[in-house]
């Protein structure tokens, strides 16, 4: 998927409107933040992306977190081939939560692992997450195991679920995790995906049942991959072709735009 990364970067640099980069940015930010309670509509999210403002009312944090998600997506695109480490995830968390009300509260530890115990709500009801003292060790073990794996889709989903169950951050665990899944699909040459609002309950059930019925989550994410392939990749492939036409004769073409 290196070619897709090149397309996203190229469209970002040219400020292209109405193509795959903008679609990914707005759809990803809207759906991932909405899953966590954001009141912004999809249209408002697009307006924030385009103009930094919108018509209507919303919580200040929702607006800030939409803009932050755009920056976090850019960060993922720019660093997709980096290994997963504690520093990487903390940096991503800091981008997502910078300037929010949590950022003004030291106990919320924006850009760092949590300082206070928390519970996992939604995906694994009534389950206490790992204690703050255990998080560094558990995450280090998780990174080590993942980086030794094949990093196929199952490994990516397993990392996501295990991270969610550790719940290393005071807030934003799901959003960080979904961005990481997108990043790791790019890194492993897999079709990335966005968990849309219509898949929310299937996705949460999949996390809850992982380890018992892995197919719930894998089927949901494979469906999301199919949607991404159908809705985003044709635009990206067309743009990739235009990029190749612009390359000087004899210049390497880079990665092929495969399936």
C-alpha cells in the first residue's frame, strides 16, 4: 500500500478537494469521534476540515478533537512504516487530545499513559482495565509480541483488542487504536479500513468476543476493507495513474497500485 500513501501525501500537498485524501480524513474523523460521543455531524466535520469552522452548535472539545484527528491521520500517513512503541502511541495520543479540556488536567495525562485507574465501557462492559502501574510492562510485552508477529490482519486485530483491554490511556484508547489499525494495514501492505457508524455494534461485539469467537471482529473488519476497496481505492488508483504520467521518463515508478 505504499502507492496509496504516496497518493494521500500527494493530494494533501496539492490541497485536492473531493478525492480520496479528503474522504479518508473526513469519514475517519467523523466515524471514530462519533463512536466516542462526538456531537458533530458528518457535514460539520467536513466544514471543520475545509474551513476550521462550521454552522451550528457543538461542544468545543468535539471541534478540537475533529481537527486533532485530521492531524493524527496525517501523522499516521507520514510514519506508517515505523514500528509500534510506547513513544509512538503516546505521541499519537498527544496529537489527538492536544488543546482539549483533558489537556488542562494533569491527571488525564495527555500524551502519556494513564495515572488513574479506569474502566472499559462499551466493548467490554463492567471490566476494569489494567492498573496504571501495570500498563508500561503490559504494553512493552504487547509491542514485543506484535513486532515479532507476521503483522497480518489477525495480528493487527489481536493487538487492537489487547491494547483496548489494557486501556493504557485515560481517554482516547479507541481512537488511538483505530488509527493504529489503519497505520499497520498500510505498513503490512493490506487494504486499510474505517469502522463506520453502521458497523459500531458489530465492532464492539467483536472486541468483546475476541478469543472466543474471533470471526465476529475479523468478519467486521474484512467487510470494512471491502468497503474501503470499493469506495476509496478506485479514486486512489486513478490519481496514482495521473501521478505516473507526470513522472520524468526513466524515473522509478515506486510501488504498483495493486489490489
